[in-house]
C-alpha cells in the first residue's frame, strides 16, 4: 500500500510559469487524463480512449457482477433515514460482545504531513485558484455537462414520445379530412345546447395540448442545433483551407498564362512584314474610297431635286444629312466643296416648308371628305412619309395644325347636317328664314330629335376616322422610338465589343519593330483602320444607292419608300430623344381627347340653340327621357372610341335636366295640392290598376307598368288596398300620390344623373302632402276648403291609415334612390329619415286626437255621475254607447292591433276620470252598498267593451279606479 504512493505528496512546479504537474512513472500510465470541456456531440466517440467514462462496459461486463450492481452499502445502512435515532449497539448486536472499537495506529511508512508543507504551494496558486473558481462558476464541469446532456436527451426523448405519431408522418397535411379530424376532433364539440361550457373547456384543453406539443418540438430542435455546432465550425475551417488552396491554384494559373503570353509575343515577330504590307494596302484603299466618295457627293443636289419631285421627303432629308456628315468628317477641308454645306442647309429649310404645306393639304382633304367613304385612312403611305419627315426635322407643331383643321371640319359637319335636314322639310322656307338657328327652331321636336341623332352618327364616323389617322401617326412615333432603342443597343454592343478587344500587352515582353512601333500597337492600328474603312464603305454605299434610286424614281411606276428603309433612316439620323418622342405620343392621345371634346362642344351649341326659347323645358317625360338616352349613348360611344369621358354635353344636359325636374316637380306638386283641396276624406274604391301597381312594387320593380286596358276592365274595384298582406283603406289622393312618386322613381331609372335633384323634389312633395293633410284634417281646414260639416273620427282614422301607407313605402323609395347614388351622396338620404319621423309624429297626433275626443266626453259625462239606483246608470249607458260608436267608426279602417292599443288608451282615460269622480263622491271599495252599485256599473262597462269585435281579450284592469289603502 505504501509502495503505491511512493511519489511525494507535495507537487512542485515543473517550469517557470507556476504551473504544477504531478510526477509520473511507468506504474501510473493507467491513470485517467484530465478531462477537457464536453464535446458538442457526446454520443460520438473521440480519438482519445482515456477520455471515456471509466464505468463498466455494458457489452463486455453485462454478465459479470460488479460493485455497481450493489443495492445497499454500509453508509446507506448507517444513514437510514427511517430510524428515529442512531442505534449505539449496531456492531455488538451484529458481530458479538467481543467487538471493541479501537483506535487505528498511524502507518510507519507515511510521513507526518502538516499544513505548513503546503504553504509555499498555496501562496503560489492562490491567484490561479481564484481564477479557477470564477471560471468554474461560469463553465460547468464535464461530469455536470454529461449529466445535463444525458438528462436532456432522456427528457427530450420522453417529451417527444408525448407528441402523437401523426405529427411525425412525412405526409402530414391538415387539408386531408382524416388528418384534420384526428388532430382536431370536432365531433366532441357537436353536442347539445346544454354542453356549451363543457365544449368550451374541451376546446381550451385541446389548444393547450397543441401548444405544449409545439413547445416540445421547438425545444428539441434547439437542442439538436446546439449539438451540431462543432460540425458547423469544422465546416468553416475546411472552407478557409479550401480558399487557401484556390488562391495558390489561381497564382499558378496566372504564372502559366504569363509564360504562354510571353511565348506568343516572341513567336509573332516574324509577321511584321505582313503587317507593313497590310498598312500600305489600307492606305491605297482609303485613297480610292475618298475619291469615290467625292464623286458620289457631287451628285447629291440633283438626287435631292429628283426625290422632292416624288414627295420623298424622308429620303431627301436623309441624303442631305448623310452628305453633311460626310463633308464634316470625311471631306473636310476640300476646296471644291466649300459652298456645298450652305446650299444643303437652304435646301433643308425649303423641304421643311414643303412638308408643312403638304401636311395641311392632307389634313384638309382627309377631314373634309365625305363621311360615307369607307376608307378610314387616306393615302396611308403618304401620311407615314410626312410624319417621318416632320419628326426628322423636329417639326412637332404639326399636331396643332391637325387640331385646327379638325375644329373647322366639326363645324362644317353640323352645318351640313342642318342644311340636308332642312331641305327635306317642306314646311320651312329657306328663302324667308335664312339663319340656320331660326330654321332649326321651326322644326318640331321629332324632326329636331332625328337631326340630333343624325349629327351624333356623323360625329361618331368623324371620330372613328380621326382615331384611325392618329393611330397611324402614333405607330410611326412608336416605330421611331423603337428604332432609337435598337440603335442605342447596337452602339452599346459595339462599344462593349471594342472594349473587349483592346489588348493589354505585358511591359516585360514589349518588342519594338524597326519603325519604332510596338507589335501590339501595330495590331490595334490595323484593326482600327479596317473598322474605319468598313464604316466609310457603308456610308459611301448608302450615298451610291441614292443616285441609283433617283434614277429609278424618275420612272413613272416608282414605288414609295419602304418602311424598312424609313426605320433605318430614323434610327440612324433621328435627333429626337426618347422623352420628346414619349411627349409626342401623349400629345397624340390628348389630340384624340380634344377631338371628342370638340364634337361634344358642337353638340352643346346645337342643344343650347334649341333650348334658347325654352322648348326643351316643355318636353314630356318620355320625350326628355328619349333625349337623355340618346345623349348618354353618344357619350358612351365617344368614351369607348377616345378612352376618356367628355363632360360638356353631359353638363349641358344636366342643366336642362334641372329645368325639366323643376317643371316636372311643379306640375305634380300643383296637381297634388288640387287633389288635397278637393279631397273629402272618405274611403275610396281601389281600381284594379292601382292594385297591380302596388303588387309590382312588392315584386321589387319600382317602375310604372304598361297599361293593359283589357285586363283591368273586367275586374271590379276593391274597398281596400292590399299591401304585403295588410289591408289599407285610403282616399283617392293617396292612390294618385303612389303613382306620382313611382313616376319620380321611373324618371330616376331613365335619367340617373338627376337622382339627387329628384330625391330633393320627392322629399319636398312628401313633406307637402304631410303638412297639407295635417292642416286639412287635424287643423280642420277641410271645413272651409271642401265644406265638410265636421271632422269625424272616421276622417281621422282614414287620414292615419293613409299616412301609415306612405310610411310603409318610404324605406322602399329610399333603397331605390340609394342604389343610384354615389357613396359620397348618401348623406342626402337623411331627408327620408326626417320625413319618416314627421309622418310618425302626425300619426301619433291623430291617435292622441281620437283619445282626446273620448277624454272630453268622459269628463263631461262622468262629472254628472251619481252612485244610486237604478243600475246600470244612465252615465255608464252613454259611455258604452259612445265607445260602441267609436269602435264602429274605426273598426273597418284601422288594423286589429292598433284598435286594441287605441281602446286601451281610451280605457285609461276613462279610469282616470272615474277615479276622480269616485274620490269626489267618497266612494271606496269597502264592500258597502255604494261599492256594490259601482261594481255593477263597472261590470256593465266591461261587458260592453269586451263584446266589441277584436276587443274580447282586452285586459281593462278596472281595479285601478279605487284608491289604494295606506
């Protein structure tokens, strides 16, 4: 035992940094090494076998008993927590009385080690110990990490086992009904109504369970990510190594390319002779091309004159531009061509004036030709050539010229239509009536309306022709814009190609030729000269083809310039930018809009000339609707053609519509006032046509049905109006009022633009009916106006029922107008709310008036009531008689529910007056003789009231007439 501990118990520092290590010999090679920080993936074995745990091997020692299989040991037995106190006779009880505790003698082989032996070591390691303690608090030990890792793995596995297997399936999808029902068992929640709270608890439990599953999965995912962080860092390290390898490879490739380039340049020295000969040949070619180009330029002026004779403006302009470019670049300084440039400039100005004059002539001939001509575009090739030339010269004001000619043509169209129509009307003498406006006013409305439609049709053809012409111009502009884009792309491609071809010779292997040039410079000079020669040859060839073309143009059957040549011309020589071309395209669209506005303005003047004498205001509803529909159709057609709605004609029609609405409203308001002033407020018979009218409203059609005389003549009129299962007894004025507001709704259907004005007028009409009927019935104005003797309860009930019918239709009218209003106009619908409130207040006042009539009767009769025989008393007999008359007057007019409510209010008034009279007579409910007599009268009163129709079950509650005992 002592031999196994032969090393010194006190460690000594082995180096100068103060780090102490234990001395080792051959017998201590089986000791464990100091453990490092825990691996990220502890399940994977490392290269060091000593870093593994020293516990028993499960594979090798699974059948051999070890101390790890021990279940109870001595410390466990001595520290049994179940014992109340420690047994003092434990050893003697087990091993006998001879067992004696003796003191263990110290070993002779071990020295006596005290604390002073460790003092130097502790002084040197105090600081390192503090750092170690601090680090130990921050970083746990390997054993703790292993324990925590094992626990977390086991805990994670146990947690994952809680998650159902259905969530782990690769084909898990909630859109599968079986999977959805398995995850969310809704069948448990479809119980009866009494299980609401249980279903709520079940749904909450299900939600918490799913949330728990989610947390478990997220925790395990985070754990797995932390386990594989070491692999990630290892991959990053490999990436850095790979970059180092690539850098070395790149350097090697670069050196190889440099060597190849040096060899290539060294081997090219033999070709210098070929280069000198190529340069000499190129100089000869340049001289030949220069002389050839001068000969071609000399023929420019005759060729331009020949092109202008055939209106080939684009070709002439392109030839002039090309010639000027050649003079400035290729032939600059040649004495024989010193005046040619100024001559070409004057010729170019002349061509500009010729093109503008030709375009004006074309626009007049195109816009003023007969509209019956089926050809939409006149001389399309000529128009394209003119537009190309004008764009080439930046003469962008040609659209304004076309706009002026368009306005003149629109005026002539209206004038010609009026002349053609007047010639067909024999009643108008053109010799007496000279002015067109006066001739137009002499027409009847059907004749004038046909003329208006004729003008509309001609303007549609006129706009179609303008749109076709502007489409051709727009296509030319877009073609030019497309050519510019292609030209820019070609230039960029050439620039990139030339940049890619520029050599970068190495300064180390730049050899000079005998002429003092570098080899690379000689190559680049050769390439540049060849490219310039190609460009010049192309320009010269273009100049050469023009005279040839002029020769062919002199022939009688010479075709016009093709679109491909024009596109080439524009793409090469056009000076307009993309922004300017886009602005021209927008101006073309604006010109189409202006054409629509011009047509609408001419129609407005035509309409105003007719409306000057007020003839349009005197139109009937059907005539004005026809006019409105024709104008609306014309507006829609022009909007489809031009893409924008013109508002001038619609605004003019709107002003005429306002005047029409005023006249329409005044006529019907006057008619309603006359009907009310002559109304005797008696029940009127309802013709079959009015019942059909009401039935059409119930079907959702708020329109005036077509009159069918044969169908309605066979049906007899009814005593009431049936609306949604209810019977309304009405007066004749209300029947006509229903037809009047249906005319308002029909007018809104035909002319949607006047919806707001019609709504205001209709609300005014309904308010007028309410206020006037109130003056005539409640205010007793009918006594003087019609000559009624008195306003009876029947008149009041009939007026109330008429008002209820109007209140029934107000929401329907509101919905009809709301469907035809813009959302920002919904605020005007509040008029219907105010009208409904006014009508309901009026109805309540009538009901209060009926109650007040009976209230005055009760006050008069019951003031004379005395409790004495005979019974029933005369007072109660009169009350019951008047109640029966009231019931007889309103029974056929008011519905059952309203009748019961009215009689309950009358009964309350009766009880109030009777209670006051009994209190005045000192009659109380004491069971005495007077109390008995009163009860006889009350029984008589109750029996009479409940014997009336619809009042059998009326609860009168007559016990309220007695004073409550205190």
